[in-house]
C-alpha cells in the first residue's frame, strides 16, 4: 500500500518570513489573529489555532508548530462527504490536524459526473460545496482542519479562479477565505514562467490570507488526470538553486505565505518499497543553500510538502520530515482502504446481499438493513479512518494537540 504523499511544502518559515521582513501584516492575517480568543484551545499549539477550518495567521502558526515539533500533517485527497468525514474522524482519533484536499476531478465528482464541465463549472461548484460541508461540521470533530486544493496545471487555472471568487465572497461576510490554501502545479512550464504565474496568484491570495503551494520539478506517476509516467527521470529531482530562486521571487510579495513541493524522486501510484529512488537529501541540501543565501540562523528556513511517497519506507519519510517536511499527501492508500472496508463488509454479509428478501436466517427475512448504502459506506469510512491513524503514526502527528 502506498503513502501517496503530496509535494514539498517549502517556504513556510521562508514563506512566512517575508511578512515580517517587510514590516507589514496583511489585513487577512491581522483579522485572523485579532479574532482569535486569548485562551489556547490546544495546549501544544498557538492560541490562534482553533477547532474547525484554519486559515490565515492560524494556518501559518500551525505549520510553524509542525516544523518546530517535527511532524507532518496528513494531506488527504477526498471525493465526497464520506471521505471528508473519515479524514476528520481519523484526526480526532489520532489527536492532530488534518488537511482535506480537493482535486479538480474530486470536485467534479462531488457536483455530479453527469454535469457538463467544459468550463470547469462542475469542478468549481463541487469543490465549493465540499468546502462548505467542512466549514459546517469541522468544529464538531474538535481538530484543526486545513482546506486545500491539489495539483492545478496551467490549463486548469480557471478552476482556481472560481474558487478564489468564492473565497472573496466568504471573506466579505466572515473575515476568512473559504479555502485555506491552493496548490499551483506549473512544473511543466519553464521555471521563470512557473514562478511568475505563482507570484501573480500569491499577490491575490495574500489579500485574503490564502497560502500558496507550488511545485518545482515533477512528481512522477499518474494521479487524478495528471500523468507524468513517461517524464525524464532528471526532472524528478529539484535543484537547490531552483528552490532559492522561487523563494527569492515569492518573498517579494508582501505578506505572502507559500510552501513549495520540490521533487526528490517522488512518484504517484502504487509501488513496492525499493522500486523508487527517493533522495530526501535534496531537501537538506536546499535548506542549507537557502540558509547560506539568507545568512540566517534557522537551519530549516523552508517548509516542504511531500507528494508521491509510493515505495517510500517509513525511515525515508521520517528522514524527510527532519528536513522540514510539514505535510504529506495521501491518496492511493486511502482509496484502497475505503474500498477494502466496503469489500470486507460485502464478504461478511454476502448471503444477506443477494436479494431484498431471504437470507440464512429464513426465506422471508428482509435484508434492508444490510443493503442500506449507509452500511457499506460506513464500513469504508471506518477502514479509511483506521488507515489514516496509521499514516499519522508514520508522520509523527499523533497527540500533537494536547
């Protein structure tokens, strides 16, 4: 089973340092801080971080805490309320934060696959609907929840534009964006174009307190419409100079909060351990290079996120966390776990699922309580949540709230 882990979030400390260096604080971050109650909701986290959706300064503080305390937050791709709820159920069990991640395809599925999506209208509507569901119920789970969107290629930017417009409307009434963060994956473009587009979006995001995750290099394999199976292997490994260039450019955006998905051999999909040449030393080298360029004391000036952890050992994963990885994407493993829960349910009650009437207890016995869709879906939720608890253990994200 694979830990489908998410890009490298690089610039957290770095990403958030620019605001301090400019001596200015964004309106969005200020509002998030000023509205936070003085008491701490969680003993091990800053007072800005509360149960429910985390945005703005609270998100910055949460990621800073993860880096300082040496754990990574599971970032889980979802496809509906069942997988969303399984994420938050798992977080409540392992005692840590969770990132609920929407892909463009996942948003379309939530809206309904029968709908037209020629202008991304279904992807936009479904992603917004899923985000509103999280806003309504997240506090009930008693954990911090980050609302994130996954890989967005250049051709898919209208999807992000639609989501940003929804955040603008949400901000007008609540002082918070609808989404915590968005990932732009422009790694197929030349480096300068990639970062220039990211910079233009970060200028908008900073106004609402939305964090930008960007990608350098390429995560191999295939996931949800993004197919890099045949990419040249050299592009799977980001160079420290590229990471610093991106940091230097994005730091010019006042109050900009950004993270970087730097590639170090990551591959989406299912692979047996040993079949992927993961090189997390690249992260350490990037940290050292940036530290030297900045002349700072912090030996982890960047926050990384880990995409495509297929075939990675727990040792490699935790080694990467030591280099400042504060979020890892999980998709393939949780997809399997959900299915495996449904499969096990069907196997257990197979003889009760062959007709509406009649089972081993009698020919006239009704089977409604067995084929009620909620029964198999709940089995899937429970199995997925259990897999996420195991993932949180691997990521050292257990009991990090209190």
